[in-house]
């Protein structure tokens, strides 16, 4: 399995030890990687890919970062699947802090993995290095959304070096968010449209998709249908999700945890201020693009 490749990587690239929290599921799996600053469509794509693979019994491997990584882990767990997170710090370090709940759930239904000793702090160079481990534990790497300088592209390079399959989710050409992943497609990566694109590697992916159970946006406790007290925070998060690519309102609501009424109020305010534009078909686009 993928662990055998870690031995080869250790000889060539100095992996002295691997630390594990939780229980390693069946490997190799499928790596789902992408930008930390992914938009709403990128995060939703990663969530759905993680869920599709998880409910088919395919282990999802990712890097536990913000954006695409976290969405893939959460999607897999929501479907009852197992997932492995490869960290860029020691297992004793609480990073990212916003992922405490995810970490607990993941450790019970998969494993946290690191080559760094317990209290080793996250450092910039740790993350591109940990990408070689993500690739080694996977039989295929799916790049969901990546800019031209995204670290996810280094995972794709490691995958190619190890003889793994590299796939990419096609994205919009209107902005920079998908420039790197689209370039992978131009350079020969296979497009990923649904789980059946992995059927040659994982026969269970040829089975018809099961309807997505996680289709309703989460509502924070006490939410009554209007914009909550943290409206400024919601506005900042919303603006980070929209770009040149039109995003369905329902995906924005799901990402923010807002019901339709609260989202409508927030979008109306931002549109009046000239930050976003509403398009036909329930789509939203950033006004600056």
C-alpha cells in the first residue's frame, strides 16, 4: 500500500519517521487538494468529491488546511467515510485552531499523520514537504481549485514522480483561482467530473452515485432567518467566496451557514454598496471582476 512508498521517499528525501494519531484506514486512497483561499464553488466541489469517495469506501487523503482540504475531509466524514490528514506540524500542535472540531471527528474516523515531532511548529517550508507524503499515500491526486502558485500543484508533481494518476476539476478561465488546475488539464492531466473517472483505479467508483444527504445549509443555534449579529464577519467571508466566476446563492448560504432570508439581506446590503452583483438564475458575482 502507500506506506511502502514512504520507505522509498524516506531514503530519497529524508523522512526519518511517521507519527500517527488515530487509526490508518485502507490505503492507498485518493488525495483531494487545492487552494486554501478557494471560492464557494471550489469548496463545494471538494466537499462533494470527498462525500462521493467516502460513501464508496475510498479513503480521502488531504492536508488539513483551510479551503479545499478541510472541505474534502468534512465531505468524506459526512458520508461516513474515512480520511487521512497529513500535517505540516507536529501532532501536538493545535493548527489550524479553527479545525479543532474537525480534528476530533477525523481522529475517530481516520488518522492524522505527520513526519514532524510532537511540538514542531508549522513552518512555511513544511507544507510543500508534506505534499510528498500526501502523494505517497494516494493512488490518484485530484486537484480541485488551484492558482498558478498553489501548493497543490507540488502535490500533483510528486504524484507524477511516483507514477500516480493526476486529475483536475475544470474551472472558470475568468479569474486566477483555477489558473493552475486548468493548466494541469492543458498539460495532460485527466479531467475529474465525478467519481466514475476513478473507476479504472477503484472499481467501486463505477457504481451509481447515492443522493447527497448533506444538502441543507447548517443553521447556527438561535438562527431565526435574518442576518445574525456577526454580519460584518459574514460579509467578509462572503466577499472572499465570490470572484469572476458566478456562484449559486445556495452554495454561499451553505458555506456561511445562513438561511435564505439572512443571505438575501446580506447580499442586498453588499450589492447596494457595490461589492457584488446578482445575476439571473440565482447567481452572484464579485463586482470588482
